[in-house]
């Protein structure tokens, strides 16, 4: 038994994976830092962390191609792409309902700004400014931004509201 050498000591498992492949520690570090920065980008403003994180991922893959055989480099690329896809899908599935998301996502109704004025329909008033074609009128004692139905209307002319389309109040001159 004295003549047998320890084969395991010379294998990748015996030396440690990262020390067996010189440069692998750098590639793994770049990929992990890149993934962490991309994750931070979702809560930090400015896109700086995301750009640097994406750059770290690209640099890790490029270093893989420069330092290793194509098969290992392709495996690194595949793992990075699959990791990005899996991470994005998990983030989209779990983040919106998380406690952290409640800090960043508005819970208010979006789109209804309460500017419709259906009560103005068929009301009369006076043009406060020249309406060419838009301007301001006093209708029912309130200042209202209006648009004419046709030609310009002079200041001080009596007007009638003929349509209310969302925020747009359409008037015509009363003869």
C-alpha cells in the first residue's frame, strides 16, 4: 500500500473547485456582483446599479470565454441567461404581492383624476377670454377651460356648453 498515491488529492474535488480553475473565482464574483446589482436596481433610482450589474454579468461571461475552453464558457453563458430569465420570472411573480412592494407600489387608483364635468352640459356662461379656439369661460359661476365648436368667439360673448368629453368642454356662441 506504500506505493499507491492519493489520486483524489490531485483532482478538482481534492484541491477545491475555485483553486483548480484559475480565474474561476473572478468569473463567479463578477456574476454574483452583477446579479446583486441588478436586484438592487429595482429599488434604487437612476439605472446606475442596473447598468453596472449588467456590465459585470457581461464581463463575467467574456472572462469565461477568454480563460476557459469554449465548452466551459458556453456553460457559463447558459447559466447566466437561465439565471436572468428565472430571476426575472420569480421577481415578477412574487415581488408585487410582497411587503417590500407595498413601499414602492402605489395602491391608489390610477387614471381617474376627477375632471369630468357632466353637470356643465347645456349650461350657459360668458367667454372670459377670446376663444380661438380654446380659452376660459365663466360657466355657472366657475372658471372653466373651454374649446369652441367652430370659429373664434370674442371675449364677453354669451356661450352655451354643447358637449363634455372627458376634460374637454365644448362651447358655442349664443346668438
